[in-house]
C-alpha cells in the first residue's frame, strides 16, 4: 500500500480509468473539464482509490465539487490524505478491568 505518497498513485488510477497518459493528469486538472471524466468514471476512481488505500473517501464533499463542475485531481488526493490521516488516528477499543486494588487496561481490538 502506498500511503506515504498518494499523489502518484491517485494520478495512476485516474489515467488507467480514463485511458489517458499519466503525464496528462496534473494535480490542477479538473476531472470533468480537462480530463473528460463523467460521473461513472469518478465513481470508479473513488472505488479504486478506496481499495488501493484501504480507506473510505468522503464522497459527499467530493460530489459537491463534481456536481459544480470544479472537482480537481487535487481534491481526490486531499481526500485520500484526509482518510489516511483519520485512519491512523483511529483509537483502539479498550476495557478497564477492576480488580480490588488495581486497574488494568486491556486492548480488546482483536478480541472476538
């Protein structure tokens, strides 16, 4: 998984879906206006990005800029960075066990 530098990976995914040269996919490129993406292409991009980075993209924010016609490659990259950051912050569930005079914290994130 290439979480550290998502820019190249996102550009690669976009170029594969749109069947265009990766050099044509610039950070400042608009997905619809400059690259000719339609709503299906954008949905395919989001799904591919989510699978690649194992994150969930907030498509509400993204769709508002797509519907306005101004969604850029940068927006997708920013959403990936935000999702990866949020995933890294995820707190593992813990349980505090009380035993007369002591407290013990147990990580239950892998418990069944």
